[in-house]
C-alpha cells in the first residue's frame, strides 16, 4: 500500500519538530500540521519567554547590589512596553527558525488543525485528507482553570506575556513550577505579588529542605506566599478583581493568574474512535516506545503526560525516529532527569529527594546552607543550599539538590556525574573550584543526617 507520507506529525512544538526533522534527514517523506504558532509551548508561551522575563526581573536587585560594590548608579523604572516589544520580536524570530528547520529539511507543513480519520489517515481542518505510514501525535498541553465562581476573570501563563500593562498587584494561584516562577518574576518587576497555595509547602514532590528554602527566600524578597490557602470565589469590582480566599481573606487584585496545572491536548483528535486509550487526565497512553494501541500511531511529549519537560519531549521524538526509521528500537530514558525551577532563587535538582530516598534505603544526607560571597558582600542575607543524598550501601549519590543563583547551570553539570553513577567518594576526589558556591558539593565531610 502506498501512502502520501512516511510520517505525518501533528503538532509543531519541540518534540514534533525534532521528530519531523530527524526522520526527514533519514530520507523519510514527512509532513507536519500545526494549528497555532511553530515552536509550541516552550518557545512561544513557556520556557523561552519565561526565562527572558526572569532575566528582566533580576535586574532590579542588581542595581542595588552594584551600589554596594561601589557603583554610582540609580535604579530607574522598568518599561514593560519596551521589553514586551523586544520579547515578541524575539519570539517571532524563533518561530521563523522553527519554520525554516522544517522547510530546509524538506518537511511539508500545514498551518491548520489536524485529526486522525483512521490508523493511516489525517484529516486537516479544510477537509483535505492525507495518508501516512506512521502518525506521530505531539500536540502538547494547555493550562487548566479551576472550577470556581468568577474563575473566568483570571488569566493563565498563556496570557501573561501579552499584558497591556504591568499590573500593580497580582495574585498567583498554585504552587508548582509555573506559579512559583511567575511569583518571582512579577515580584522582581515591581508588582505587588501574592501567591496562594492550597498545600503545606510550594513545589510539592521536590526535596523538602530545598523547597522550604526557596519559599523562605521568596518571602524575604517580598512575595506574600500564603500556604494552605486557595481561592473561594472572585468577582469584578471596578477595574479590579475581588477575591475571597478559603481562609476568609478578602482582597482586591489587578490581575489573578492561575497556574493550577496543565492538561494534555488530546480532545477532538479522533483518538477514541480509533481505539487509542486515554488516561484519567486525558493523556494518550503509550508503551515504552511511545507507541499507542494502534500500531501506526505514536505519541510523544506533554500529550502523553510522562515527564512534561521540553528536553524530554525531544528525547522521546529522537527515540521514536530511532525505533521507527532507523530500525533500532530505543526507549526514551526517563530516569535521573536533571531539572531547574527558575524561581528566585533558582532550584536545580536531580534524582531522589531526601524523603523519597529514605523510603527506598538507608541513606546519608550531606547538606550545607550558607550566605554566598557575592550577595553577602552586597549586604543581602539570602542563603543558598547544596545537598547530596548518598546511598549507605552503594555510596552512590542518589540525589543532588541546589538552591542558589545559577543552580540550573550547576545541576546540568552535577547531573552528568549523578547520571554516571558517581559515588560520594567520586565527588570528594574532585578538587574544589575556589571560590565558588558549588565547590561545597565536593567539600562536605560529615553527613548531617543518616538513616
Ligand atoms: P504543576 O502540576 O507543577 O502544579 C500545579 C499546581 O497547582 C500545584 O501546586 C497544585 O497543587 C495546584 N493546583 C491544582 N489544581 C488546583 C486547584 N483546583 N486549586 C488550587 N490549586 C490547584 O503544574 P504547572 O502548571 O506549574 O506546570 C506544569 C508542568 O510544566 C510542570 O509539571 C513541569 O513539568 C512543566 N514546567 C517546567 C518548567 C521548568 O522546567 N522550569 C517550568 C514550567 C513548567 P497540589 O500540589 O496540591 O496538587
């Protein structure tokens, strides 16, 4: 049987574009459909604009620090319009790069929505049908709104990059990556920032000591982190939004942003009719090779809700191409993934938290928390954390947790050692780079806790 294409990819985000490009480079005839902008969540409304906003927000503190170092400079006002214009020009540039990657590799792209008509047929929004030997779904995810009166007055992380003007006050709801990162960004940009989290501590699932320090430092820097608190109801009051909280607080905010989780984009793709199974959250269920119950259909990235990170989606896309187009069955590796949360201060982490490791086996905990030289000299009281979780039996480092400026950069490198199975003694054998913050990772002598 002959098909129009060897591969049809639905979704032009990080995972889909990578799979399309690499398959095409292998000589496959490839098409890709994207209903929105190329580059997906990461490039258009996620990691990239978020990180640029983190950079923008960090300059406020830098001016004061520079004064402490003898510079005669005065802080000025942040100009949202100037920044926003540059930000969106940069995103346009990056989208162009993504489109060119496809074009230059001979991938045919369709700027419209696509869904599955049968196991080998994709139907485009204009009614055109295309057949393909393999179909890859890489449609990502979207923010979910909580179900409460007035929730429609809030925005999500999708809209935060398009604000007409910077609000004077904002309420951020949620305690995950997105909520905690944007609390830091808004606070740094001079917005009076409140964060509601329904649980006992933000960043659930990460090492307790690390997330405790992030939360404490966020409060120190001015974010009003309200734990054990959620929104009960909201309504419009003049130009503002009136919010009633579960603890009885009533407050007015200029903006309310929900960062209360994300949901897989698996609706109206024709999946159920084909017998493709979905999980409880609507995620596409796949095997270790990203294959669905329909052998010609694969899925990667956030729509499968495995580990929702851009570099993981890219790895899943590469493993798919390796398996299907290179005859080399390859499972994406979801073990020991380093990750950074761009809170202020940043957290970098790989492996098990102290709590999870202790459940698994007897451990030693090495940790040090101190005031780093650069900030201490500037008169700041902020602390950083360097922490290793070590297996008593194998001496392997099971987890590494860093809370510090630049923790994302540090964990990428420490992550190589941990991924290689380095022991505490391997860390100890490594000479310290002095004076740095991360040298503490190789100079911690005695465990602070065992058991
Ligand atoms: P998360 O799932 O990480 O966090 C959702 C948060 O919202 C949790 O704190 C959750 O609370 C809370 N929540 C859920 N439902 C409600 C509700 N009805 N009312 C109040 N609070 C609620 O989602 P995010 O949206 O923050 O991020 C999505 C994913 O995107 C992350 O898991 C991550 O994989 C990825 N990401 C990665 C980044 C990075 O690498 N730096 C940056 C941003 C996103 P509870 O804990 O109680 O469930």
